[in-house]
C-alpha cells in the first residue's frame, strides 16, 4: 500500500461525511437560498483545508467560486481545475430508491442527486489536492479552482467570467483539467483531448395563416410538412448520411495514423451495457464506429411538430410546421461560418420560413501526441492501469472558453462510473470510483514535481 492509498483509507470516513453534507444542499439553478448555502459551505471547506485565496464572483446567474492555492511566487505555470456545484432537479421522485438529497451508501455505490454530476467529482478534486498538500507540504505550481453554478443550464455566464479573469487571476494558466462526465462503459478511466461542438436550430415553416380544410384546399394550398420534406432532402442526403449545405465540411482534416491508433485501443462497441438495447451488429467496425462518434459532424432531428394527432382524423392542411435540428460539430468547423452558410442556403425560402438559433458551442481539440498528454495518461494509469485516451468526447461541453480566453490546453478527465445515471433517478457514484478519483487528482499534481 503506497502513501496515497494509506491516506485515503485513513481519511475515508471524514471525506464521506463532507460529501454527505455537500450533497444535502439542493443547489438547483433558481433555488437561490440553496445555491447560497452551497457556495458558503464550499468556501468554508476550502478555507479549512487550505491556506488559499478565495473569491466569490457574481454573475447574472449563480456565482462562481475562484480559489487559488500554492505559492503565487512560483516560476511554474499554474494549473486550473474546473468543476460545478449545481445539479439537475430531482424529478420522478417515485422512481428514486433513496432520498435524492441524502447521500446513501448501498451495494458499493453512493446515491444522491449530484453524487456523480458533479459534487462527488468536485470533492475528489478537493480531496486529491488536500492529500498532496498533507503529504508534500506544498504544491509544485500554483493551483486554481474554478467552480461554477450553472453548468446544468449550459454555462451561460462562464465565458464572460473567464474573459474577465483572463487578464489577471488566470492570466498565466496554460493547462486546464475539466473534471466532469463518465468514464467508459468497459469501466476504464479515460483522458479526453477534445469534444464536439453544437449548433441548435429551430425552423418554422408557414404556408397558410391557419389550418385549412383538406377537401376544400387540397392540391391548391401549400402544405408546410410537404415543403419541409422537400427542404430536408436539399439539406441532407439520407442515403449517404451527408449534409448538403455548401461549406459545411470546410476545415475538417482526415484522421492521422496516431488518432486511428488511439481509436483501435478503445473497447469494442459490441460490449453490451445492462439495461440498454443492443444497437450494434456483430459486424460493426470499431474504428469506424468511433470515427463517426468523435471525428464526424452530425445532422440530427430533435423533433417535428405540426397538424393534428388527436383521436380520430381531422382532415386539415396544417398552417405551419416546426422542426428542431442539432448539428454536432468537429475540429476545424467554425460555428459562425456554418450559421452564415445555413442562412444563405435557406434564403430562397425566406417568404415562408423563419430561423431561430437555440445554442452555439464551438468544438475543442487539443490534438494528439504531446508530451504532457503522455504524462497525464501515465499518471492516471498509476491508479487504473487500463485507462485509455479518447481523442474526442462525442458530446458537447464549453471547453472552448479556456482556449479562446486563455489559449490553454484543455483535458477532460471524468471520475464517475459510466452508469452513474446523472440527470436521472438513482444517480450515483461508485465508492471505488470516488476514491480512485481522489488518487488520480493526486497523481496529476505529481506530474509537476521536479
């Protein structure tokens, strides 16, 4: 048993008591009283554990906690750890097996809203830093903690906050560790080097001022659903699964041999996941599967609404149809250029069509093969020898803010189990994952010891 194993074992009960207290706060966006109590608890915890500088930064929404540890006179560049204290609402209470705001240990797992997303992972960061301080007395470089309270709302004020801090408190940050998400379904910890971006679009197509009688107006009045069908065929090749909007794929580079090699090391998608439908045939090509998930943009229809779907039949021609589409974007694509391309592409339909953008988050990618990347994965593997590198997270997180404002490299390291059920009833983090997370954070700091 090494020093980190021994330290975690000796302090486990105290760590869990703190976890229990933090989880009890219902820090849902909009619940201002509980948000304030959560922020107060975290700031007091940080003051108790560390000799640190703490600022609580006001935003137009929930506050951001900025905590600075270590020697500010150090010649080494600071590291930044990002996490969030807000949680999703605990709906469907009849489906919860435990009180969602009472940390409950059962069958090797810690249950509660925020257990995995993100309070358990946030505490793993804090306790990992605390362990390093206790065992080594000082940090090899300054440490910055940025803890926000609106991640579950899409981090609407994070970019503005980081912009304000970039010229002062965060000006020397070159490396950011985002501690959030789940490691893979095979139980392997992962190091993620990037994430796909997102562009959400709502299109409203109106051909008539009101619904019309299909007998009186059939064949002579336009049907917005049929016009939408024509429009979609011009936007997307359904057979080739390819977006037809000009310049949509501009900037995308082919995969390198190093990227292909990393995809080949990932677990087979044929591995079944309990409670999930098997979406993959035995013949699925693993590398092609991950390439599609990580390095290809998508065209996805979220929903379509039009006409009448009640009991019986109502013989109408609908007046309008709404469709919501999301595009997952990959490295090289630029959100603003794609928005302009969409506007230009849809211009011929402007008399019957309106467009609303529902979200725009650029992709982020650190690239493959840096020395620091290898040091990080080696550090993670000291805790989990089976850990792997995922070049790109298929989902979307606002990692671009660190690159755009700080020109920093960003690495996402999730510390919760794949089946944590975040955003769903019975959210949890396994005790093993929680304790391993503490030791992984400790190993990340050890990378910077001279």
